[in-house]
């Protein structure tokens, strides 16, 4: 009896001295502290310890801070945490792992929900009601059978109506798509017609601009010819006897002869 009491005392003392089994893993608690504080630069060890003590004080051991510092160093070495100037942040690879785990958990929950809904029976027939229906009169049984057949027919009718409504919806969608495509073709044709008219008008404008330019050049040529005609008249009206320089007199005489020949040929 004394031995059993000692064993029970050892068990109770060991169970009371190991409260660490009650709190989550250190990585989970540290990650929770960092994400909750939301500091972009990171969280310091005292801040992380303060957060964990505030939330899990009842289940933490007495040497919690020593264990926390050792765990932080280990997580930095393993690449799960990043340390920058005594501040700790969750590493990008660890964030990716957490996101993947959350996605997997969501997919597993969806699959379990689907399995549960698939396993649940749609119709539940009670054995007692079935036995009582057998013990009733054949008239009531026939009435129940007829009502059951009517219900099944109603279900079939409901299924047919849903199929018909789906067909009507498809026809509406097809009609709407046809109308939209027709509108698009009409607008495309209208825009093409407008472009053709713009091009035609552009050709007309270009032709008019060319004609105006030609008229301007002709006017310029006429002006030049008029200026030349006036200069030639001045040369023709020169009195050669009044010019003492023989070279200038000979030049003007030759020019007068040239001008007279040119005008006689026109």
C-alpha cells in the first residue's frame, strides 16, 4: 500500500510539474504573437514572451523564458524565423507552408461535408408506420399507394419543369447572344461606312488643296514673268548713246536684241 501511494504521488507530481503539455507548440505560439502584434519590422523576444505569458500563463513552465530563447535560436537556424536586429519575423517559406496547410484544411473540410451530405438518406421510412400501414385496410393501402404514385408523378413533373426552365433559359441566352452579335455587326458596318465617307472626303479635300497649290504656283510664275517683263522694258528704254562705258553699252545693246527676238517669237 505504501508503494502504491508513493507511485501515485510521483504520478501526480510529474503531471503537475509538466504543464508544457497543455500549451500549443512553441512555433505556433511565437507565430501567433508575431502575427497578432503586426509589426512590419518584427517582434522582440520580450514582446513575444509577454504575449505568450498573457495568453498561456496557466500552462507555461517556470523556466519558460529560457526555453523560449532556445526555441527562438533553433527556429532561426532551421529557417522558420528570421532575425533582424533582435527582432523576429516569420520566414517567407514558413508563411507559404501555413497558407498551403490552411488550403488543405479547407479542402478536407469541404470533402468531409460532401461525404456527410452524400451519406445522409433523403427519405427515412419508419418501421412502425410501415407495419401499421400493412395492418390497415386494403382501401387505405391503395389510397396511400395512389398518393405515393401521385407524389412520384409530381416529382417527375417537377423534374420535367426544371428541364424545361433550363431549356428556356438557354434559349433566352442564345437569343440575347444573337441580338448582341447582330448589333455588333450593324455598328461595325456603320463605322466602316463612316470611314469610307471620311476617306472620300479626304480625297476631295486633297484634290482641292492640290488645285489651290497649283493656282498659287501659277500666280507666282505670273508675278515673276511680270517682274521680268518690267525689267526688260527698263533695258529696252535705256538710251545707249548716253552710256559712256563701252562695255556696259555693248552689254545693254545685246540684251535689247535678245529681248526683242524673244518677244517676236512669243
